[in-house]
C-alpha cells in the first residue's frame, strides 16, 4: 500500500504542490517521527520561517539527516549571500526518499524480451544454416587446444582485481590510510550538533559567532588556552579556498585544513599562536571590503 509520504513525493515531483501538501499533512499524522516527512514538507512551501521550523524538527528526529542539514545551511547562507536566480531550498534537500520499483527477476526479464522479440518460425534454409554453424563450432572446439598457463594467468588477474577491490572497500570502511592512495577522511571523536564554526577543546565545542564587522570587545569572543587551537567548520557558507586566518594586526596566518567526515573541515594553525585576537575571514564582496568574521582570543598562559 502506498504511504502518504510516497504519494506526496510523487505529487511534488509532478509539480502538483497543493496535492503534495495534502498528502504530506496526512504523512505527519501517520509518521510524525519520520524526518523525511518534515524535510519534504519544507521543500514544497515558500515560507522561510516555516521551512526552518520543519528542518529543525527533522534534525530533532534525526540529527545526522544530511538533506535537513544542507537545507538549514542554505537558509543561513542566504542571510549573507543572495541566492542565485532560480535557486531554491529543494535544490539542497533533494533527492531523498526515492522509492524504487520492485526488482525484476531474470525469468521475468526473459519473458519480457521474448514478448517484445518473438522468434520467427524456422525455414528449411535457416535450419540448414544453423546445422552448418553448429558443425563448424564443434570442429573448432575439437581441433583447438587449451593452454593451462593461460587459464592460470586469467585466474591470477581475476584474483588480484578482487583483492584490490577488497582493500579499497576495507580502507574506506575502517578509515585506514594506504600509501599512494587517497588520503582518508578525518574522523572526529565528537561532532557538533548544529551548523556553524566551533573551537574544539577536550571534546567540547565552543561556538564562534559569525560577524560582518570585526568585534571591538574581546570579551565578546570565545577564549582558548591552546596555542594551536582546533577549529571545526561545519557550514556550507564557507568555501575553504577563500578562507583566511588573520591575527589582530590583519596579517595572514598559515594553517592546515583537513577534510573531515560529514563535509566538515578541521583547521589548525601551522605554528604556535601568540596571545591576542585571531579571526577566520571569508570575503563576501572584496571590492567593497565586505567580509564574514569568526573570531577567537588566545589567552595569556
């Protein structure tokens, strides 16, 4: 039996938004703890305040729901970066909940092919041709000799391919670094529960507030005792290629940026920092000097 969620998705894909809304309202009653219901509901309405409420509800149910995280990140980004022409929330929350058809068995597939391509009745000429072809194949099989070394080489190559595939799968699942292969994704002991930029200290997150101007009051920004603070970036607002770390004299500070799980990044300075204010700076409009700032203060030890 088709659920209300499935009906709502099919209607939304067909552009029948009013019908989709009706089905998804029924789905809330049927499956109130299904995060996908709330995500799809947010995708078919235009009210940004309600979209935010529905996406946050989805994350309450499933904190790791990536479509909901992407949707909230898109809404947050629009506060600072205007959306592109035609860009909408559903571009970031889809595709989810794709309902596949029941698999077709080999016998069903063969029957379908037979129906579409019926075999013609054999004629005396085709019977003679088939008999000649069969005799030719039998003669070739009788006269050909099988080379054992060729079989061994083929088996060896096949075994090597399966071994390599197994190693790649195992390294991905276990996050094991293999020389000469791609670098594994950094796995964090803990992950932030919300979108944003955070200082990670002793498995605890301290949020770095986003600003459009440099904060004057150092008491308003988080403090760290670490000379090499670990900063976790968990937002799609930032393009890592354009991000800078600057000191209180507006001098650029070199840092390492490592890709982490769930599309996050771990940023650490390359050298020990001296006490003072440091900010991650992301350009919004370089010609006008408009930037976004996430700042911290390194305390005197």
